[in-house]
């Protein structure tokens, strides 16, 4: 896992922001509008991506940014679990 984390910031720096935004938007909309289990799993997949990003960038973020990302992660996991149940 350490090896993946060391490569992630470089990959993120090269990623096209518009493409990343559009892919994330499609995933969020699909998760919100997909019924039941499918929507819940998509929401949890998005939460896993946010968690990975949070871990990879934790050391360079300010405390307010960390707090916001933790709140978003908590909301995604809660919404995903709610859709599953």
C-alpha cells in the first residue's frame, strides 16, 4: 500500500481536472438515482475513492480541509449504507 500512496500524488498532479470532475459527477448522479443496492454500492465506491484521496493527501492539507473531507466521507458512507438498507 505504501508504494501506491507514493505514486498517487504524481498521478493526481497529471490528471486532467475536468475529466476527473466529470467522472466523479457521473458517479455521484448514478449513485443518487440508482435504486437500492446498486446505488448504495456506487456510493460506497465513491467513499472509498474519497478515503484513498484523503489518505494520500493528508500530510499536505490544512486542518479545515481535513475536517471538510472527513465530513464528506462520513456523509457518503452514511448515505451508501442507508441505500443498502
